[in-house]
C-alpha cells in the first residue's frame, strides 16, 4: 500500500504523467510547499535512483529507478517498507508487527543489511547488489502447516526467479535457492503464535542479483554471474510478491474451509 502522503510519491507521479518539464512553481503549488522544498524532494528522489533533469523550464524525469520502492510495486499486497540499509529485515518485521497490529500483511525490503540472519543464528552477508526482504503473513495457521507454508513460499519465490531469469530455479534443503548447482540465495522462516496455532509467519529471503562473486561467501554466486543476465531488482521483487500472493490466498482459502 502506497503512502499517498509521501511527498516523493506525489512529485514523481506528477513528473511521470507529464511529457514536458514541470516548473518548480507548479510543483510547489501542487504539493503545497516552497520551491526550496521541491528542490529538497528532488534531491531525495535522485538518491532513490531517479534520473531527474533540471532546467530553466522545470524538472523532467529522464529515467525511472530500479529500487523496489513502495509506489513502484504494482500490487495490493499490503504495506511495503523499503530501507536502503538496516540491520536485518527480520528484525524490522518484528518491529513493524509490534506497532502495526492492523491484521494486514506487509513486506520489509532492504538494499543492504549489516546483520542479516541465516539459519541456526548464522549471519547472512548482505552487500549491495542483492535483494533482501521479509514477508509478513498474517493469518492463523495450525502449527502442523508451518513447514508446508514455508516450502510453498520457497517454491513461489523460486518460480518467480525462474520466470524473470528465463531459467530453472529450485529449492535445496534446508534453505538454499539454487540455479543449476549454484546457490544464489536463501530463505528463513520464523513465526509468532500459541502452542497449536500461529498468528504470523515471517519469511525472510536473501537473493544475490548482481553482487560480484568475490564479495560473497565461498560457494555462493549472484544471479548475474550464473545466468549472464542483468535483471531488474524492481521487476523481480514485484514478480515475487505476485507469486507469494497466490500462495497466501491458497493457504487462507484452505484454512478457512477446514475451519468451516
């Protein structure tokens, strides 16, 4: 869900919908801020990866960003939180859940992590050129279905990677995302709830998209290194979310049907 009060969203939407430069004065009136305020927002958007040209005629969008910002994700999968850097998206997901108990699912995405989590309390190295996110699934599941949900989510992510890359991607026990015989990512799941039922499942995923193999742990490669293809981080994230949506709908439907 896009926060429509975010001034960056409002400004970039205006530039996207215009074939001509938009003056700072017009933008200031539309956003109800000063022209200096407009300039500051433009600088933030440039930091977000947008190429914006400034001239005497105003501002013009020359190139879109490839960052998976909330307003760049074309789906209805609840809140999307994007952070350029964080300690761990799993930790951020926990914080989000504590302060946003509205019953809807959400996704926390980061460009880099400095304390990424792996299995058995290991560290997941998270340099630039990767995609790191935690999906918060809020629906009651019997504890016996946690493993099935985790496997189904992993399969959904692998299928999305495969579609975007045009190659087969699969899961290798216990948590490795594989293209051929090369590991390009991993998945971790945690849950909250009572003895027999969960109230939330958090699926954390790390994917190495374009990170040089020299910066990765031994035995792990990037998608670009394995496939020779340069793929869009934004497009991949969007495809993954759409794929996860189908999995979540299936589990919600089957769970509700069993209870009724």
